[in-house]
DNA sequence: TCATTGATCAACCGATCTGTTGAATAAAGA
DNA sequence: TCTTTATTCAACAGATCGGTTGATCAATGA
């Protein structure tokens, strides 16, 4: 399973309010499909599909307990997402700070100001 | 503009490899649509649409420089995404650590083990 | 003014997504 | 065995997505 593909699936999975609510719920502990479906006004089958999407993204996993299939949050996968975002966020912020420093230093500030105001 | 809706758009926006590549590129500095389109084998119009998706998500903004429209990364919006993810990731990890502690403490470990192995 | 450059708008197409309903499967319990 | 509970599978409909091409707009520069 490609990592790029997993990133894709994970971000797409979180791009839905029902699935984000499911993730939020699971952060407080494992739950069955029925339990997860309870707050929503959609069919159980629709919720089951949402869980499959989250599972394919690696964001949740499932075990078996008799006829129940408890769903668990995979915190490690969430961390991969923040890691991806932070890579670029921090790069952008650092670049911005470097520009600030340049701006503050004596002269040569013209070009820096040009970029800064954009 | 609803915050929930913005979260949605932002996660969906990052759920596409072209848009993630654009974000990565912009973390190294602003760029025009033409510059952003250069690495891809798709039409300029397609890239323009991707940028509009990112803009609607609040992940990028644009200024004007003659007939060019430089695109800038909005690091603050990226931070909101990590903040959302971390809220639930940290909750899940803390719960897990609490379970570990319970497990390590003398007896009463049966129920904890039960959850832990799932 | 007219051609060029940079980018967007509009209409369209095929694929994927989110929901539905109805049927099927799997395990537990009477 | 028969019923109930928990969940999934299958087929479908409508909406949205990502791409295309062709036309248009806006600013520069000759």
C-alpha cells in the first residue's frame, strides 16, 4: 500500500463531517457500529460505509467481539497527517521569519518588503 | 463562513496529490499559476481550479502583480488542521496511557487487558 | 491600437462519493 | 432449530469531482 495513497485516503476521509465525528467519538474509546451510528440521522449502512472508508485510510481498525465489530482509533495514523502538514507549515513560517529578520536588518530591505506585503 | 465547513474544505483540499504538491511548493515561497502548473501534465485550467479549491478552503490566498496572480500559502490555516487532529490524537493516546497505568497497577487488570488487546 | 501574456469562465464528460432500500451473513440466545 | 442482534453486501440514484476544450477577460508592451 502506497504511502502517498494512504495520505490521500486519510485526508479525504477527514473531509466529511460524519467521519470526523466518528473519529472524535473514538478518541474517547472503542465503539461498535451501532453505537457510532446512534447520533446520526442516516442509515446504519451509510455509517458502516463511512467506517470502511476510515479503515481503508488506516485511521481505524476493528476487532471482533461475538457478533459485534468494535472500531478503534489508530492514533499513529493521525500523527502521520500532522507530520505531513507540519513539514510545510513550519517551512513556510521559518521562511517568513527569515524575511522578517532581513527586513529588520539595515538596508537591502526593499526586495524583502516587496515579498512581505504580498 | 462556517468553521466546520472550512475544516471540511481544507481536509478535502489536501486529499488530492496535485493540491498537496502545490502546498509543498508554496511552502518554499509564493508562485504564479503558470509556475505552479509547470510540473504537472494537466492543463493550466485544471491547475487553476485546484488553486481555487485551496483558496476556498482558506489554505492559500492571492494578490495581484500586473497580470500575474501570485499564490501564497496560509500557514495559519494549516495550523488549524493540526490542532483539530491533535485534539483527538492526544485524547486517544492519553486514554491509552491511562489504561497502561491501570494495567501495571496491582490487580483489576482483567478489564484493562480486555480493552488493550482489542 | 493591436498582439501577447497570464489567468479565468463555461460547458461538458466520465468517475467517484454519499446516500438509499432490500437481501444476506454470522454469532448468540431461547 | 428458530429468532434476534449486529453488521455487511448489492444495486441503484443523484451530486460532486477532476479533467478536457474553446472562448473570454485583464494588463502589458510594441
